[in-house]
């Protein structure tokens, strides 16, 4: 590892002498935006997947994507099976010059665990620290700058996000909610909300397999009997089953909160995106509970 860091440092010196920022990249824009914020003016960040219509699970990297990964001094992949193509691309072009941050490894998420780690506030901080360490290893001459950027991101940068997480957890912990797929699980856990949708259904929708009739029947009863206060909908993964659930929730007067897997709108920062969604969730919970 010391040799890898040393070679990466030599490479960055050459790049700095040429006047160019450090090329860095991420498989998805959730982490790519965090990487860009932490790197600041010293990096040129690229997110390979930023199109909301692209499924990261099934994505096939182009030759240009492979070159982006090969040229990156720091590359952030989500791991946990979410972007298996990214790990294959890294393995196909092994380089001592490249620092790779595997989010699943950094957050100690098991191979069969929930891959949507950017929806876990604690994991966001863990990954930010790992990215900063990788940037420092790639360009040690800018270590102080990168560490200052990290403090800015973790402090003022995430202040509104952290405040909303705390406020929702304090006021609405234990409130039952439903969801369309497993993307909601890390956030619901962090907020203390009681996600009552069968885990097997959540995973089936996330992985593109058919849910059981027993699970769909259970969710139909939960909605019809208003056993959930809010229904959280991943608008980028809507199956016929999910469409029926969302329609039933609307008919029952259950508020629906939309979430996405990519930055929405596309020009938003990570924290702007998350604050917008958390604000909508807070409003829906207030509407449903009257408090």
C-alpha cells in the first residue's frame, strides 16, 4: 500500500506540473458529487452514471467509461453488487496509481446486504472520510486542502441534512411506513421509522425479481387498512405491483413521498437532493400524524 501511495503521489505531481486537476471518478453520481465536493478545485470529477433512466445493476460500461476509470487517480465504486461492472473494470486495468474506494467494504456491508449506503447518514460520513484519505494518498501535497474540504462538508455542508435527520427521528420514531423497494431501508433505520413492508418484497423489487403473492397481499391490506402513515416510492424503479400500491395509497389518502437513486435535479448537490427528500418526508409525516 505504501508503494501504491508513493506511485500515486508521483503521478499527481506530474499532473500538477502540467497545470491540470487530478482526474477522479465514481460509478454513480451520489458518490461522484461527494467526491467532487471533497476534491474541490484540485480535482476533475466524473460520475459514470447520472442518468435517472439508467439501471446501475445492468449497466454496461462503454470504452470511454473504461478509460475514465483507467485514468482516475481516485475511483469510488458502490460495491455490494450494485455496480458489479465497476469492479470488473477496475480488475481489468489494475494500476498502482489508482486509489479505489469500495463503499461496501468501507462501510462493512456484507456481500448480500443493502447496497444503497448513500441513504445511511452514518455511512455518508464514513465514505467521506475514506474518499478524503484516498485523495490525500493520491495527492499528498494537497493534504491540508482536502482535509479542510472534508471538515467543510461534514460540518456546514451537511448541517441542514443532519438537522432534518435529527428532527424526524426525534418526532416520528416508531411511525409505521411502507415503501416500494429496499432503497428506503437504510434511511428508515436511521430515522427510527417502522418500515412494515415485507423485506422480501422490498428486495425482490430492488433486484428485479417477482415478489410473492403473499407479500403483495400483505401490502394491499396494510394500505387498505391504513396501517402505514406514508408510502415511500422510488420513482426510478416502478413495476406494475408498485404502480398498483401507489394508486391504492393515493385512493386511501396516504401521503406518497418520492425518492430517487440519482441526484434530482441533476445539478443538485448530494445534500440539496437529500434535504429536499427529507423535507418532503417530514411534511408527509406531519400530515399523516397531525404532529
